[in-house]
């Protein structure tokens, strides 16, 4: 026993397992100081939350004292660490080790022992085991029924009352007592403002079971929720309510009842709701003409109590309103006030204010509208050229209309009085009208009306005097068909002009004399003039234009029109129609036909030696030109060509003559022309040479002879020396013999490289074609190669077509680009011309259409006392048809004068109507549909002084 107990004496280790001590009296008989219990703990019953005290008092305590809870040692320290509600109390010197438990919980319900450990003088002792019985009051009881369906009278139902969580088990007793009458708390007064939140509590005390509560308003249920407090034996229901205008005069009722109530008990409260009008509306127009009345109405929606209305105009109160009060919604009243007021212009812009207020609810609301008082403009005047000032048609005049006063600002309207026409209008104190003058504005009156909503009109007006050239011109011809030999009668009729204009006739550049007729009054207050012209027609007049120009010397401006002559005539051969063609044997001969006729449906036949030509060697490549292949001497002779149309027929003779082979020589080399004569006798000096080409030559060459051979030697041959030379042999035996030989000078191609050759333009939209021209002079025949952006063109591509035409030494290559595309074809095209003597190249840019480049090299051709003739070089036309415009002025002139060149594409033009002995500055620019260029030669002007009367000066000093 000792050994067993010795193994279990470690009392100070709180984690030791439960140890129970037993008494072994035989081993300690007769030992003094044995520990003993004076007081042992007893079973204790306490209520949860109370303080429990288990007493333990030890005599002669020499060992460690500990408490054991349900077999677990709590420790020897009196504070019992780890158990905050547990402690050992009492006086330790008296051996008191009482266990005190604060705030008893159900978990404290356990067996407890007080143990005293072994000591040197005493055996261990253990108290009896006692129980701490913790009692817990029942939680809130609740009732369960065996059916949730409504009960039926006479049937038996089971009702169970459950009191949970009690220790020991609770006794359940059923009571049935009716509740007391309910009371309402939280409503101090029956008057409440709309928008207030009420928190009302309905209380009912007593009753078993406690009462059920519900709220109603005007008999409609508001709330059926309530709470019960079994401790204070009351039932309560909370009603949270926002007061609205419709709650005015509403009756609130709270009812209480339980199963034993004979009838519900209730309490009622009536509400008087003070509410403001939801809307204040101001009606009526506040726009009026001065001196008239405006009528306004201000009314409110329903309110309790009714509101009062006051009227203000600016800061002045108006007291002449009539007020009407009528019943409204929710037991409230509506207020309406009507005001009539006569307005004046001083009140314009003041606010009309309707003020609705209620002292009881401290409500105030205003509605305002700004008063607009209309009154007419007070004054209207114009800023315009003085009346009677001559103005030019086409110029722009500035007419400004001013208006002062008026509300609103006057609407300024420009009117052309006759014929009546509204021009433009706009509200404001001024209105600028930019008028581009037309002939119809001559003697026209423009009026500016100022008006506004006041309906009164103030006006100012001006009458214009406009000078204008003839508004139109036309040529009248009565003959339907014109034939050579007839006399053509023409009438030139000019439209109205101011001042009177003069008429002049011209045929091309030739002035014609017409017969002027008496002027007549015409439209727009101007005069119309007319002139008659008689012209004897010839075939040379066909396709020429007869121009009638109507010119005003005062305005230095005019208009013109033309009539294109369509003269019918039989075929006529041109003056330069060749009568002789020289050809080398075995070569191809070309006999040209240069014939004109109207109508141009011409039929021609060739006759040789009395018969129509039919040999297979005869060909007609173009028109009626005759080609003879492999010419022999038997083909030499006279060929007659006869041409006819519906007007008649005509014929001419062409002689085909054989000539010797030409002499070829390169530029800069020496040429020897030799002439052999079959004659007898051979005389010295019998050979002579003659130049047969155009123009004159300064030195023919070095002539020499060797017996029957004559020789002409040309040193350092130039291109100008190419052409026909005639050798004549005369041995004094008539007649002399002559022969013509041809000198052909070979030279490398030379391309045209002016500005107009370096650019070509097209729209590039894939719908149009463009021709790119490249022209070169060269001998022998020139060939052309084309490249695009340095890459050779593929002429198998159907979008590129090339054709070459030769006229003498001039060769022209035309490259047609089909359906030009900006993406594909805007590029640099390179034209290269080649022959055996060399080559030349030119870059040509294809680009988009644009405004033209300026002309260049403006120069004077002639000058007289009243005219100056100018010439210039055209620039690139931008890919469109370009016209030219001459600009000029003299020192005293206020501005430049402009004149369009006619015909439009001409590069030589005579400016007429100038003053004698006057210095003018001239310049010229180009215009196309896209725009216009700058002026020629970088804007440098050409200064020319006209001559005195009756003298004409030509450049170079010729008169």
C-alpha cells in the first residue's frame, strides 16, 4: 500500500490523473499530528449565475490541499490558475480551504472532493464526494398544436406547452385570462405634417395568453405583427408610418384580443394632416405689345390649410388680383388667383412672380415668368453709296441697314421694290447686304424694313444707278443655205446696255463695216443697238466666223458672239496642190490630192493617158491620194484627178517626173553634187547651179567642172542646206538642159522639249484616255521607244497604243493610254527617238488635271495709238482646255482691267480701246476649269507706251 501510494504523491502536477487516497491505519498507529477534517464539503444546489461555496476545513494540515472536480485535480494554489471563476477562500492559518465558484454555469454541475496530501508527519486524507447541483430556469415556453389547419368547433385538439432548457424539469400550468384594453404611445397631437415619420406603439397588458395586436387605418389593416413580454406581461405592436396628404382625417385603430376575449378591445386616434400644395402653376402669356393687357393665372393644388397668393412685378407688389378657394383632394383646399395688368415698355424684362405661402406650415413657393413688352423700332437708316453715284455691273456694293430701339430688336428685311423681291432678312440692330450688281439693278430701289412683334414697320430705301455692258448679243441670219457667190445679210442685235454701246464686225482678224441702226429704249433703263452687214460669200469663207462685238468705251468692256459660215461650194483644189511630183525609178510615188468642198462627201477619179488607173501597182492609202509602187519611166507623165460633190465638180493635173538618186551627207561633212552633160561641143563655164528650195541662201557653194561634168561642193553642210539644187548646162546651142538633184542631210533626232511637251494630265478615274505626244526632227527615218518609270512598255498590253506619223523630217509618236488609272498610270514616261545618227530622250510626266502653268516669253508684236498686239508662249494647260486673260492698267487707273483672249486658245491678241501717248503695264495668265495660273514670267509686267495719233510702230523700227 505504501509503495502504491508512493507512486501517486505528485500532487503539485496539475495534469496528473485522478488519485483517490485510502486510509491505512495499521501502518501509522500511535503517530501524533495526523491530519483530519474539521469540516467536510456537503452536496450543494445553486441556481445558474449564482455563487457556490463548497467548504473544506482541515485540522493540523501539513500536506498539500487540493480540490478534485470529476476526477481532475484543480491544483494546490489558492487562486487556482486556469480556472478564472474558481478560487480557494477562507483563512489558511485556520485550515480553511473552501472552493468558491462564481457565476455558476451548467458545466459546473459535477462531483467534487477535498484532498490533503501526505506529509512527513501525516497520512493523506480525502473528503467525501459531494455534488454541486446547478439549477437552470426554463427558457421561454412555446405552444405547439397538432394541426395547422383552422380549428372546427366541437372537435378535440391537442395543445402542447413546451418549457425548454430547465433543470430540473419545469412545471407547466395553463392559464386563460383576457388582456387589458390597449393604449397608444407616440402620438402627441392629432395634427401632423405630411412627410413626418410616426413611430406609434400599441401596448396591451395582462391576459393569458397575452394579447394579439393589429393596426388598421380607416378600417384597412396596416400591421398584424406584435411582440410579447412574458416577464412584464405585456404585448406590443410597433407601427412606423410616413404621413402623407391622403392620411388627412384618417382614423388609426389598434385592437387587442386573445382566446378568452369576448370581443376585441380597441383604441382609435384621428389624424389631421397639414400638407403643402404639390404644385404651384403659373399660366398665361407674358408677351404683349406695350399698352395692351396680360392676363395671368396662378393656382395651387390641394393643401391643408389653404395657401395665400401674392403677385409681384419686379419688386412691386400688385394688389388687383381676384382669389378663389375651392375644395381639393385629401380634404384640402385649392387656391386660384387671376391677375390682369396693362404693360409698358419700362416693365420689359421684369419678372412676373406668383408667391404662394402658408404661415401654418411655413410653406413658400414662387413661380416666375419674365415679361416681354414689344415696342417697334424707333429709327432706320442706311449706309450705302450716295444716291446717283454711277456703279458698275459685276461689282459688289455693301449696303448696311441700321435699326435703333424696339423690343425685340427689329427684323431687318431687304426688299427689291420693283420688281418686288424678298432678298434676305435677319433679326438684329444692323444687317449688311453684299449685293453683286446686275443690269436689273439699274434704277432699282432697295428698301430695308425694320419690324418686330409690335407689328409696326420703319423703312429706309435707296435707288441705284448701274452701268452695264450689253446684257446679250445675237446674230440673226435669214438665209437657210449659203453658197459661194451669194450675198449674205446679217443683223447683230445687242441687248440693253447703259450707257449706249457700239457695234463692230470682224471676219477672223479682218474688220468689216456694218450699218448701225438707231438705238432703242430697252429693259433695265438702258438702250439697245443693232447693226446690219452684207457679205459676198466665197468658198474661202467656209468655216470662218463672223464676229459681232458690242463694246462700251466708257466701261472698257464688251460682249461678243459669232456666226460660223457654212458655205456650200463644189470641190476646189488648194493653192499649194502639187502640180509636179519627182520620183526615183523603182521607188514609190505619192500623188497627193489637196481638195476641199462643202459638203465634204467628195468622189475623185484618176485618169492617165485617157484611161482610169486600174493597174495593181495603183493604191489609195488615204482618201484619194494615189500611190504608185515600183515606178518605172513609162509611169512618167500627166495624171488628171477629177473630184465632184452635190454642188459640182473640178479637176487638176499632176505631173509625175523621174529624177536622179539623191545625195546623202551627214551634218558637218562635205557634199559633192555632180552633173553630167551629153553635149557637143563641151564649152568651159557651161555649167551653172541654182538653189530651188524655200528662202534664200547666202552662199551656194564652190562650183567646178571637169569636161562634161559639172560639180557643186558644199563644205561643213548644215541642215538648212538640205533640199533641191538645179544644174543647167548651156553650150550656146539652144535650148539649155536642166536637171534637179536632191541633197539630203542626215542628222540625229532632236526632240521638242518646251514646257507644253513635258507634262500631260488626265482625271485618272478609269473612264478617259490620254494621248502623250513625242515629236522629233531627224534624217534618216526616226524610230521611237517608250518606257514607264524606266521600264520598257509592253505594247502587247491593250491599254497602251503607239502610232508614228512622218511629215518630211518631222516624226511624231503618239502613245495612247486607255482608261487612265491614277494608281497605275500616274508616272514618268520616257520617249527615246533614234536613227543611225544618234538618239534623244524626253521625260513626260502623266499626272492629275490641275490649274495651268503660267505662260512665258510675253512680248510686244506691234503698237499703235489705240491698240497693242501681244504674243506669249503657252505653258502646260493642266490637262484641260485653257484660255488666256490679259490684265493691264495705266498710272492713273484705280484698278486693273481684264480682257479675255478671243479666240480662247490664241497666243496672239490685240488689246484695243487704248488712249494715245499713254504708258500701260501688261501681263497675261492662263485659266482652265480647275483654276488660274500666276502671271507670265514670274509676274514681270510688260510696259508699253501707245503712239500719238495716226502713227503705227512695228518692232524693229518698221512703219
